[in-house]
C-alpha cells in the first residue's frame, strides 16, 4: 500500500487551501488541487487560487494541477484522473505526503470512489445503432456495463447516449481507462454554519473585486479568450464578462454573482453528502477554528483512522 491519501474538501470559502498547505508543511507533503477551474492559467482571482497560502513559515509548499492549461483548452475528469495519478506517483516516489484539496465534487468523487473513466471519442455510427431503443431500454443496457458512478447519466437521452458510448468504448479499449493506484483514503471536510459560509462568501467576493478580478477578466478577453468561453466557466467569469459586455450594471453583477456563489456552495454540500451516502467516510471539521488546531487534528487523525 502506498502513502495514504489525505483529502481536504468542502464548499467554497471554508478555508480548504490554507488548511491543506498547513498540513503539507507539517507532514512533509505536497498539495494536489481538485478544482476544475484552477487548472487554467491566468484565471487566478476568479478561481480563488490563493497561491499566497502555499508560502508559510518561511517555506514554499509545492502544489500540483494548478496553472497547467490554457483557458482555451478543454479539460475533463478523464484528464484530471490521469494528471492526479502522475502527481500522486511522483509525490509518493519521493517519500512525501500527498494531500488532495478542492471543492469540485466530480473530481474528488472520481478519486475517492475510483471512477473508471475513458477518453472515448464521439461515435456517430454507434449512436445511430441506438436510435430504435427507448430511454428505459438504454438505461437497462447502461446498467449491464456495471454500477453507475454518476446517476445524472440517465437524466436525459443525450447523457444516456454519451454514457453508453463511453462504456462501449471502454469495453473495446480497456487500455484507455484512466487508472488509479491502490490507495488508502483519509478524508476531512470543512464545515461551517450556512450563515457563516454566506458571510465569508460576501467578504471574499468584495476582496477579490477590490484586488482586480474585473481587470483579470478584461485581460483574458484582450488575450483572445472568447466571451462565450469565459461565460461557460460560470460564476465569477460569467457575471463579470456580462458586466464588461455592458449587459448589466456593476451593482447587478455583484448581486447576481453573490447569489450564484451561495447556490454553488449549497450544491457542493449536496454533492459531498451524496458521496457519504455512497460510502465515502468524511470526518467533518469545524472550519471556524484556527487553522493550526485543524491541522493538528488532520495530522493526528489521518494516522488513527
């Protein structure tokens, strides 16, 4: 068995990065980011990279899977699992402690529940062969490939077709799976009362705007990242882009963005609770406590689970 993987997860604005960096400092570790937007270069304030958190006590804590893609590139869960495996194996080969940290539920779930992901291309001929079947029949066929990791695969016909396409490709090309090493998991979650999360979201949003988040989005537009592409990243990039295009006022931008981030944090917690129902054991921490105390609990608890 390789080094146990310590995972620190939680909704936005709960202090995950600061805790992960502190734990890494104490355990001779390195942090692997599990954030679907922090992989993109130049998207710093809007994604909350908080890179200053990795410099503490006079040293720099190494991190991975941040700033590895151009914003024009597509990045998938399949790529994430492969990139995670490479980072994990590199860290453990140097006898250091890997720490997974983030809030993207799909990425975290893919590691903690060991999804079998395949980089399957679109196959029009295979899709056409399914035209005569109803959704119920397609759902039964998908179930025949094995347990569903993502039950939203059956919500629409398009999702069903894509899930079947991936499953069939993986059956024919088993070597194209994203494979994970054998790991022991110690998972910690950052928990706060709902109003505390809302208050933190508001303060952090104002701080990021003051620090130049609007200018960051304008720079990305000036560098040729299409507005449509930026808006697909959602949240900060959607609303700030709309403001820069003159489609809302600054006051409307802040109000709508604040509302959407609050809803996003709620969806994150819903995902984490579903992970628990699916068998992921999460030890919840009171994120209102000092980082040093939480780091002690993680460092001690990760070796007594």
